[in-house]
């Protein structure tokens, strides 16, 4: 029997609150992730980190859900990562001192928590991450045991947007399909579901793993295997309320064989039957995004909103469909592109997501070449002269002989000889 999970929840409120507000345009509701975690185990501790003096509206819902609020007082320099450090230290302390806590849930989309997640897994703890697929790092999603997307927790008909958005019409008075996804986001509703073909590669791989283990692929075992291969998988992304509903959809589409009843379904691969056309991979959507960014490079110098980029993308590539690549929202696609260094995004409470060109468009400058050391020229040695052989060089003349110097006595005699006047010869 599987051990019951005792879960400690740690909420990075500043990060999750601005992420939900900038991508989904609604207020963060802590009861949604807590409700999802209760389905996975017993919540034994709940902490939320923020400067609560600036979050007066959120303190009430934290108190209603019995979440202990940890005050973070920023330093005069504005320590941006202060809450992250406090959260990580408290989580590690609980892992050391509370042996009965065997699972941790980090409610945040910050990639700075990747070392914490890896360390908790190293200590044998089950780690959940709750965040939005549109702002949670894909690296963080893939390194936990299970990622719970905030979008999947929204009700299809619910909305907490204060003012209703006006209904859009095209020139003929009809609602264009490409604006439907944007309206759903602005109204705070769950994004449109993905096609089942997007999930089939993961389902096929999980069934192959269970076949190699010689284990009957039952519902719970199949889902746990799929989560091991892809922690970000969620049946709700495909319009299913539960995993059994998801398997029923696969059965109706004739992608798998299902046998058994009473909750003990056995799922098997259908004999050589696969979807007619394999779904394209997410990275195959990046070349079109690069082309669009290069075209609007000047506009992106000051940053552009995600809505503006989505409009440019639809204008330049009318046939571009995010759902084909496994994305439910354009902001989710931008989040993926950010981890690939194609773009850089910043959340803004008023304007939403602000997009800049990523590091890929600004390659690092080449390092300056060190000056080459001066090479000393070697003097040519004189060529030997061989008698009888032609040469362009004249033989070295013999060194001049030293001049002989006269002795002091001779110098005196010569001096007297020059100064003495000759005597006149007497004549008769």
C-alpha cells in the first residue's frame, strides 16, 4: 500500500500573485492550490511569504484558509530574493526536523527554487510545484515529481474579472476564432483543451515502460508512470475532469484498448494503431517566432506586450496554431521560448507580460585578442668564405694594425727640431 503523503505547503505569494495577475488577469486564490493538494495527501503545514503590509487584501483569504503568514521585511536595498531565501531555509529546516513530513509543495513559478526542489528530492521527499504554465519555468516543471498548473484549477464558467470584457466582432459582425482564446483568458476561464494526439507520445512511452516491467497497466499505475516521464502532464489540459475520463477519451478515439470494469481498467496499446499524423514538437514552433521577432526588432527594443506579439504572429503567419505544438495560450508559448533564450519576459500588473528580445539575439562579444609577444629578429651570422667559391659578400678585411706611438724622448727631439731655426752658413 502506498504511503500516505503528509504535505507541507510553502507559498511564494509575491511571485504567484503577480504571475496570475499578469497572465490570467485575475486575483490569486490560495484555496485552489490547497484544494488540489488535498486530493494528493494530508496538508500538515501551510506558510506564505510576503510583505503583508502591502497585501492587505490577501491577508483575509490567508486567514480563512489557515495559512500562516510569514512577514518578509525588505532591506533598504530592496532584497528581491529575500522571500526565496527565507522559504528555502524554512523548507530545509522542516525536512531535517519533521520526519513525518514526507512531501513538500512549492507554490511559485520562480526558477530560483530548482536547487531547493532537487535537494528535497535528494532527501527522499515528494515535491509538488503549483504555478501557471504561462509563467513557471519549464525547467522547474520538469524537475519536480508533479507539476499542478494553476490554469487547470480554474472552473470553465467562473470568472473573477471585475468588469466584463466587450464582445469582439469582425468586420462582418462575426466573432473571429482567433480572438476566442484571448477572450477566455481575459474572462479568467480555463483555456481551450488540447487535442488527444498531443498526449499519445507520452501514453505510448508509459505503456512501453510498463510492458518492459511486466506490470499490468492499470489506471493509477499508468498515470504515475506518465508523471514520472513528464511531471507537467495533466488530464485537464485535454478537457478531462479525471484520469479515468481521459482514458475514456482515448478509448473512444480508438487510440488504446481498455478492458475491465469497476475502476480496475487495464489499458493496452492498440495493435499498431497510432494517430494518423504525429503531433509536431514544441521546438518546431520557434523558427516562426524568430522570424517574427526579427521583423519587429525595432519595436521590441522598448518591450512589447504579449498581446501585441500574438497579433503580429497571426498577421505574419495566419495558419500558425499554438494547439498543434501543445500550447494552450500564447503566454505559455512565450514562457517556453524564454527558457530557450529566444525572448525575455517581465510580468507587469497593468500591461500583462512585457516581452523583450532574448539573449539569442544579443550574442556575447568576442573576447579581445591578447597582443602577440614581440618576436626578436635573429641577426644573421656572417657566412663563411671558402676560397675558390663564388660569393656576394666581400671577405672581411683584416683588422687595422695599431699605430705605433713615439717614445717621450723622440717626441721631445722632434719638437726641438721643429722649433730650432736653422743657422746661416757663413760665406767668404
